C-alpha cells in the first residue's frame, strides 16, 4: 500500500503519501519538511508506520509498531520508535536534506 501510494501519488494528489501519513502531533495542522509523521494501514488498525516527511509524496520510513496506548512514551517499544524519528530528523537536518531537490542531489552522488 505504501509503495502503491508513492507511485500513484506523482500523478494523482488524492492518492499521494500524505493521504496515508499525517503529523505525529495531532495539534500540528500544517505540512512541513522534516515533520514527524504517523500512518495507519486501512481502517482501525493498531499497526502504526512512522516516517519523516521531507516533501510532497516523499517520506523516510523510520519504523513501525503496534500502538495500544494513548502516547508513545507509555511503552518501551513505541518510545523507541519516537527516538528513531527524532534521530532521523536530526540526521537529515544536519546534512541539509530538507526537500526533494536535496534528496535528488544525494541520490546522484553529487
């Protein structure tokens, strides 16, 4: 499902990855680079996929977990996912990888 949305999302904005992912913080109303995000696979699933939003239809998936509690800090395994999100954001920010253009440069080895 994630790969499908990534491929289709370039032509159809209603099927882009941001329809699957939303901000990790429910109080965060906008979309921005290096935003910690969460996604659910179809319906009322306990499975969460965690990713960092780089740009439209461009996310770095950091992991996933079964989430049964209100906050991620309440359980060791979800707290570890939160730590991974934070480490990835710090890594990407430290290397200036904050948008699709910078990622293209990285892929080309420039």
